[in-house]
C-alpha cells in the first residue's frame, strides 16, 4: 500500500444493467488485488441509486459496467455526496456511453469514425448496407446486429431496440479489430482481437478461449503510432481521464476507425485492459493501485481549486 493513498476503498459493483454478471467478476478481481496490497475493502452491490456507503469510505472504485455505471449516473450521485471515485467524470462518461453523442463529437473533432445515422430520423437512408446495427446506449456488444441486405434491416432494428429505443446504423468497416488501453494519458500496447468464429460479441468477449488476443499487436511502427494517436485524440475529445479503452477497426487501407470508448473497461480474466497493462510492465494489483492513485489525486487537485469533478 502506497503512503498518502486512501486506506479504505469501497468497491461498487453489480448494477442493474445487462452487464451485471461481468461487473461482479470485475469487482471480485479488483477486491482480491487491493486486499493483497493491504487496503481495507468494502464491497457494495448497487441495485439502484439508494445504495449506502460506509462512513469510512475514502474513495469508491467503480466496477459497474453499462447502464448506471458508465453512463454518468453513479458519478453524479457520488459527486453530490462529495465522495471521490475512480475514472472519468460524469460528463465524459455520459458522452462516451451514448454512441450518437460520442460519434457526433468524434466527427466534430476530426476523429475517423464509421459513417452512421440514427434509425428513424432519415426519410431516405443516406447510404446502403452492409450495416452494423447498435443500441445507442449499451456496452459489451449487447444488441449488435449485422445487416448485409435491406431485407434483414427491419428485423435487425427490432432486435436491437430491445436494448435501447435509440438505434444507430453504422457502415460495416472491414479490417483488423484492435483496442487501445489508456492509462495516465498514455496509450498502452495495442491488443488485436481475433474471434475464433463469428464477431466479437458478448459470448466471444467473456468465454475463455473463444477469442485469440495478440498483445502487442503485430503492426508496423507507423501503424502503432497512428492507432495510438487516434485513440488518445478520441479519449481527449470526449474529455475522458485516468483510464479507459478505445475500440478501433484498422481498415485495409490503414485508417484507424474509432468505434467507441469504454470508461470502465472490464477487469476479468479475459479482459483486455489488464492484458495491455501487463505488456507495459504493470501487474494487475499495480494497475488497480495506479487507478486509485491517479483518481484520488485528481480529486484532491480539483477540490483544492474549488472545482468538483
């Protein structure tokens, strides 16, 4: 345990979203790591906004994926209580979780992101298939459908709308699937993802052995520089901080297309953020402690200037 850091950390886990089970696995790993370093840990399973924290809580380690965790809601509740927490602030979390909002900001900021439209907003579709149909506010590839002909469009939208009433249709970009972990304003070694079958959906993300991961990805120096720069630029455009993960497709002509940003990336045995950190020389416990350290001192710095995050 590093001197000057909070001794009592409360891990917030679970949540009401479709990613609840993954959140519990992330929390379990984080709890074990921080306990091994000597921190006093309390775990709170969050079901709704009426959760209670121990009075001795010095910082909350957020392990809630998806709705209520990554969408800014829990961050705002903690801000009102004056409780420090790990990761990005409420505003940037909300932007990153909302694909329509984040993609519009990517476009404004000159970040390459696949062309898209909000289903139902256009009288005439601006471009044809193939599409990737996605709920605007979901994670872990939940509700993602692929459309290759217009005959399948309405059914794909219907399925996707089970997870959010706002759905986007995005151009399907062919290329290499990459993810870039960001820690302390630096891009970590790139991970390439190769599902053994199908695409990188919920099952392939969280089933051990379902996908192959290469870290560092086998890219040229110029490709690495372009992908990492694009990931950092996207991270900054949304105002994200401390840590996160940027998902990218590197197209056949070398363009790194940003798909989305995860502000509370998974920390399970198949998770990509710890894999990238390990390649950079940080073991899992060191990674968790670093996230606490960066988050706590960011909070203290802001508070000293009278600014709430």
